[in-house]
């Protein structure tokens, strides 16, 4: 062993003393950085304001985007989840439908029996007519529906009941009214049990319904609609043709397969020239997701721009701070503070500003949805993304360190003798 070198046991103690000294230096540096910020509270607070806004923007944007996406998808699915729908194309380039191309009840039964992934299937035929109630005539929409229509379309029964299997099998002369039609035809009365004249038919009102989510007249359910058992359409229109065939898949992943099999069954049961439009809601859901993603990206860019601006503010303020504290930096170097400690001091100041601002901004962003939730419609889902909280904190701290490095490096590069002479 050479003279002056520590032996094995002394080497372990020497290493431990070095580690302890490093910890003490880092702690002292952090204390000095915090004290420097406390000495300039207003400046630090104003610098922190931009950081608060930037970090809050990231969390709020992610929360709004996630909540909006879930709300849009829930509204679409409320019309009918996992839906596949089919109808004959009656006109097009070089072709037109004939009577044999129309979808029938037999096709509906074949679909139920031939596609294993089907939970429910139903058909509907709609038309316009005039009904008489309370001595007044009203132009309304008529929808003849088969069994399972209510479950597929998620109709909400407000009074009475919906059509049951006996009504459909026995061709009962009953009907269910939309909420708006019930208000018009039987104002201030309970319509259940009342008679409604539809042409030559006298129908008994057995219930009142509404759509779970309004389709604004873009489906077979209009604002003022009378729903009747499908067999009664023969009395009204002279046939029992299904205009729209609805099929509900058991699971979301079954939708593509059910769509393909439904198209195959319809083609196999009709003439080769018949054309059917078979679609599902996946395209609409995908479009809604893409729009939500695009809006999220745009709003996140706004949040990141706010963070960059706040980072530039940190850099500018700290550059001024380095100039103002040149003499202080010279004194610290003169008493033995190494350049890396000076650099660490200013980096820690930037980290404290950005970290504290991030915590405040995140707290505000998380609190706002909770405070505003009582003002929102009932059942409106508010989802706070905790991943966005972590990302906002890390990105904000990283922004502070990156923009704080230039002032820190400039402070560490000052010459002690020149710094001590600075006034």
C-alpha cells in the first residue's frame, strides 16, 4: 500500500464521508435556492403564474376531451348499442328494387336463426297518416314494429306499457304514443285506455314512450309518432314489408361478423340483382373518436404553448436574477462553492418554481370538475385522467429545468474576482 492511500477499511469510511458531504452540499444548495425565492416572493409568484396556467390547461384539456368522448359515445350507444341495420336500396345507377327484393318477416326469422352472435332482431315499417283524437285530426308518423324493437332502440316507457308478444301475435288493435303526441292529443289527461282513431281502425292507447336519446326525427321515431303492432300495417298499407331491419350483436366485437353475415343472408334469400345497404354504428363511433382525438391534440398544443411561454418567462426572470445576484454568486465562489453547486442552485430554483406551479395548477384543474358537477345535467360523466396529471407534472418540471439551464449555466460561468467587483 502506498503512502497516503487509505487502506480497505479507511477507504470505505472515506467513501461514506464523501457521500455524506455530497448530501449536505445538496441540502444546503436546496435551502439557499428556497431562501432566494422567498426573498423575491412577488417575482417568483408572477413567474409561477404562467406555469400554473400551463399545467392546469393540460389536465383540463385531457379531462374535457375524455369526458366529451365518453358522453358522445354514450349518446350514440343510447340509440341502440351494437346495432347493425339493413334496408333494400330502391334506386341507384342502372338498377331499381322490385317487390321480391323487399325484406320480409321470413327474412327476420332467418336472421335470428342463422346468425349465432345476434342478441335481438326486429323490423319496422313506417308511414305517415292522420289520427283523430278529442275530435281533432293530427298528422303523425306511424311505426309498425315487431317483437324486440323496444329493447333494441332503448325506448323509455313513461306511462302504461309497450307492445308485448300477445299484442303482436293476436293482432291486437292497440298503440303506444310518443310523449309529444300524447301531450297534443290528450292534454291534461291520462292517455292510457283512451281510444285513438286511425283511418278505419279504432286503437286503444296502452302506453306513452320517449326515445332515451332523441334522434331529432332522423329515425322511424318522429316527434309525434304512433307505434302499432307490425301485423296492423297490413290493414294500413296492404302489406307487411319491413323497411328497416335492426340486428343487435351480443358483444361489440361481434358487430363486424354480424354485419357480414346479415348481408350474406339477405343476398342469398333474394334475387342476384337486389342491393341491400347493411351498416352499423362502428363508423359513427370511429368518426366521433377521431373528432375527439383531433380536438384533444389541438387543445393540448394550446396547453403546451402556454407551458413554453411560461418556460420563457422563467428563463427571462432568472437571467435578470443572475445579473442582480452577481455579487452574491461571487461571494459563494470565494468561500469555496464549486461551479456545479452554483449551477445546481439556479436549476433547483427553476425546479421549485415549475414544480410548485405544476402542483397548484393540477389542484385547480382537478377541483374545477368537482365544483362544476352539480351545475351539469344529471348523469353527465366527468372523467379526470390521472395519466394527464402525471404527464402535466413531469412536463412542467422538465420545462422549468430546460429553460432554467441557460441562466444556471451563465451563473456558474461567472468569474469570482469580477463578480466581487460588480455593483
